[in-house]
């Protein structure tokens, strides 16, 4: 192997590991074309910063836990972070190995499969290590405790390296089997989308589990241990009692698994990589040249609905526009749920304030980084073609808005219903007014960002992050969110204090009518400025 080739290939593939970060680097270069920018160096610095940030943020969860009495807690926490790193790194593996479309360019070059494979593996390590970094304080704190000496820290580095090797071997084995599936299936985009969505959901679940279990243990006066996890227990026993039979079983078997996976990857996975890429190219080519599949006849409306939904099948779009907002919501709501937060004692005469809060919360749904914020631009080449078809293009735009709105908001809206009525136990009247305000705000706000996409229409984008960054979109989200939180808090405090000082019922009726009038005025403006001019 030529290490100079490996290093050059690694620098190229680092750029494929995080498309959003790459787009941010491109924008910086565009603003200062004469400046000295190195894409891969910028990517490495950003990944290093994220790694340190994760390490610092999650370190506090392990302080105060006595791992001498709770080895099960150690194995559960370690397993969770290993799983997060595996699933997050898995999507990076898929993007670099099979979704980057650069490997086929290397086939005619004098490069060995092992050189290309190793370069791609090294370029994916930034994504793997970001979510694996919290194991360093976890190992350090637990090993110091079980050995009763700072000398226990000597075990941290070799064990961490062993865990990193294990995660990479498992990830490479899994991605190899996915590659075998793709050699027989032409639906690479669908597979990519499914993998990204599943991995993100798993990361959300695991992060919330680690957060809640750690916080509950720290708050509890009598913390209880958790079940030990087979094999992972070996990382604890090898330091706590290195000569016990549990260590021989768990750690010894773990070493055997790592060796077996290493042999499989070196003997089977790496040599077959180029063959997989060639087979995928053949499948894709045959699928384009093959006869179209027969399907049942669809009405025009059904065909349009199917078309609208097909434009949303992008893994990065689904994760950033749909799953991440739900993650933030659960992170904010989680501590309140674990603390027994309840709204059952609030006076129902504050229905106007409930309506106000619902309206304010609905504004957060109107994000440029949403399906609706990019819905028209997602048409790309189809946009101009559809305008030539013999049906009403205005009705097409309206129909697209309705379909995408339903997909975007139905599940989050139902989540609010469950939270209010069943978990926070809010009075039914207050819940209904909150949900009414939420619905009206969502309807109006969604039209504004849909209109914004039409004004900033971009049909030549290469990456979804180009659409998200149009028109200072990131600044709009950041300052808009902070601003609405401040304004919303002030409005709520002022109206509640005014109601308590005068007449609660009268103030809430006035507040309700004023917000309705504002919503009606905004809707009329949208009709005159956008819908009527289509």
C-alpha cells in the first residue's frame, strides 16, 4: 500500500462524510474567494470541536455515580454510547462507501482496493468519534473508582482504542451486507433514506435514555443498579477483577469476536468492495434500460399526491426537517415529565392565554428548514415540465401545499395533543384553545415559508443544505426562535398580570379576539400577496 495515495484519498472522502458541514465551508469560501481555505482541514476542525463539546457536555452525567456499587450502570451507559456511535457512524460509512459516487472513478486508476477502502474508513472516523468521545470520562471515572487509585487511568486509552476498533469492525461488517443488498436492488436512494431515518431515531432514543436514567440516578437518594450487559461487562471486569471467571468469559469472548470480525473484514469485506461497486453500476444501468413496471391506473389527484410525497424522500431532508425538531421537543419536555409537571390546577378562565401560547408555539413550526420551506424547489427539473402540462398549475401548487402540510404537521400536532391531555393533564377547555391557536398559527406560518420558497426558488441545487441556507435561513431560525421566546414570555407575563389585576375573563376574551383579528389580517395579506398572484 502507498500511504501517499491513502492520504490523498482520505482528504477527498472527508468531504463526503458530512454534506451539511461541507456546504457551510463552501459558503465561507464563496464569501472570501481570495482567502486560504482547506476543505478537509475545516471539516476536521469542526469534527474535533464537536467531539470536545460532546465530551464536556456528557461528562457531568457520570460525576457523582458510584460505579463500584453499580457495574450494571457502567455497562448500560457504555453500551448506549457505543450504539450511538455505531448507528451514527454507520450512516457516514454508507455515505462515504456507497453514496459518494466517487469509487467508480478510481476503478481504472492504479489503486488497490485496500488503499481506497482504508482511506474511506479513515475519513469516516470523525463521525464515529464524535458520539464515542463521552466514553473517555466514563472509563476514567469508573476505573479510578474501582481501582481506588489514579493508576486506573492507565487502562483508559487501551480500552478506548479496543472499543473504537470493535465499533469500526461491526460497522464495516454491517455496511458490507447492505452493499450486498444494493448489488441486487436498484433502490439505492430509498435504502439510503431508510438507513438515515432509522439511525437518527435510534440515536434520539438512546440519548434520551442515557439522559433520563443518569438524571434519575443523581436525584435519587437510594440509586439502584441496572442489569449487566453480556460481553460489555468485560470492559468493567478486566479492571475491577482481572483474574475472575467473569473476566475470562466476557472479555475473552469479546476479544475472540473482535479477532473474528477483523479476519472477516480483511479476507472477505475489503477484497469484494470494488466488485460490489461494479455490480451496483450494472443494476442501476439495467434498471434505467429495462421496461417500465406495470402499475394500476391512478387518477390525476392520486398521481399528484404520489408525486408530492416522492419529492420528500431524501434522508438528510427527513432528518433535519422532521426528526430533529421532534428531538429538541423531547429534550425540552423530558425533564418536565420526569419531574411530574402538571397543568391540572390552572383556572380555565385563562383560555385566552392558552390560545396565545398555542399561537406562539405554532410559529416554531414555520421553519425554513422544513418540508414546506423547500417544497417547491424540490421539484427541480420537474417544475418547468409540470408548467407545460394541460392542468391548472396554480391548483398544483395549492395541492402540494396541502399534502406537504399534512405530512409535516400531523404527527407533531398529535404529539402536542397527547402531551397536553394525557401527560400534562391540562383542563380540556385550555387544551382545546391551545390546540386551536396552534393550528391557526401553523396554517398561517406554513403559508409564509411556502411563499418564501417560491420567492427564493432554486431549481439547480446539488445538496439540500443549499436550500436551507437561502436568504439567511440559518439566521432567521436562530434569531427568530430566540426573539419569539422572549416576546412570547413577555406577552404571557404581561397578560396574566393584567388579568389578575383587573378581570380575568374580560382580559382573556379581549386577548382571544385580538389574536383572531391578527390571524385573519395575516391570512388576507397572504391571499392578496401570494395565492391570488399565482
